[in-house]
C-alpha cells in the first residue's frame, strides 16, 4: 500500500507545483486593469475639511469667574464703570452759624444784639425827654436811634423764631452788612448828640436881654446820659460787625 501511495505522487522529490505570486505583471494570477494599492499615478488623497464647530456655551458660573478675574486684574482705585459726566456747577447754600431759638441769646453775638436793643431804647427815650431843642441835630439822632432799634428787633426775631433756616439768604453776609452800616450811622448820631450837649451854654436868643441857654440844667444832664448810651450802643454795633465779619470769613474759607 505504501508503494501505491508513493506511486500517485508526482516526481521531483515530492514538492508541490509552484503557484504564481499575485500582484506581478507577468503572473497568471494578476488581475488585468488594476494596480496595487498606493502605486497608481494619482497623488495621495486629501482628507475632507470640515467647518470649525462653534465653541460650546459657557455656563453662567464661568462668566462670573471671568468678570471677577478682570476686576481683580484692574489696578487699585480704578473701577470697571466709566466715570460719570461732569455735573453742572452747584454752589451749596451758605451755612448759618448762629443758632435758632433761645440758644442765640447764649452766644456772644446774641448777647451783643440784646445790648444793642436795650441801649438803643434808652437812647431814643432820653433824646425825646430833652424836648429836642435842636431839631436839626437831634432829629437825625432820633431817626437813627429808632430805625436801628427796630431793625435790631427784627434781626433778633428772625433767629428767635427760626425764620433764618426757612429763608434762603446768606445771613452771615447780611449780618455783616447790617451791623456795619448801622455802626457807621450810629457813630455819626453819637457825634451829633455830643455836639448838642457841648452847646448847652450858648444863648438861645442873642438879641434878647435875658440870656437863656439852649439846654437847661435838666436837659443838659439828660443829654449827657443820652450821649453816653449812644456811644455804648455804637460800640455794641461795632462788636457785632467784627463778629459777623469773622463768621463770614470762616464760612467762605
């Protein structure tokens, strides 16, 4: 049996017939009209370009963190908001330095104004008691004394009843102007009253046989008292002028 199996095999040492290798041009196994992979004339194929995809939306938490980072990157003293436009020029109302109510009487200015009213009342009462023998001189004294007394009463009442905080007026400036002008007029009235007192020994009528003086003894004594109180009132108005000027300068500085 072994010899029969050997007899069926081909000769040549028991090797099987060689098979043609695929892919070669002369072989029988080559497929006509096809080329091997990567060996054709056409160049390498380009990959297909896709449009860039939009970035995914950021969660709100990241936006807050980014804004915080930007705010932290800003220098100190700088703000992320733009500066506001320049506002229109505005001048604040002047500050009233004198208190209202009965508190004004506890200040130096209030006490001096009260003395102005008191001494001014005595002045025009004394001048009126002399009978005004020289109306040219003492008439002006009476006018200044009564007018200054009335205006000082009004000025003090404005602060006593609290009208200074309701009326939009620069009271520091008004105080200085009022007391300064009144001081000038009152000092002139004092000079006229003193001149009237110094003329008491002059005769009233030069052509008469009886020598009557302009001022009698009683009128002379009253005129002296009126001159003293007129001088004291003028000094009070001068002190009020100095205090008002000081408050005005402190308020404007």
